[in-house]
C-alpha cells in the first residue's frame, strides 16, 4: 500500500462523495426543520470534529420529538 496512489485516491474519493451527500442532506434538513443558519452551521461543525456527532445526536432526537411529537428511539 505504501506508495500506491490508488490506495489513497479511491477511499479519498468515497469519503469526499459521502461528505458532499452529508452537506446536501444537511441543507435539505435545514429547510424542512426550519433551522437558522447558526444552528445548521453548528451541526456542520460537528462533522469536522471527531466524536462531537455522538453528543449532538441526543439533541437532534429531542428536536424531532418536539417538532413532530414522535417518540425518540
């Protein structure tokens, strides 16, 4: 694997595509949930810092319950 450009290019491309999908999904969720730019930006920042998304998950589940009245599982 050392020195093999393909070993870096393929996972890097997959990672980049998944991150772009995440950004588009966040933009759509922002419109659906009527989040402010600040709230959406804070959620975006969690994608850049490892482990932080685990902490924001509980908050997002509470937001779902508040918005729709559905149980958080």
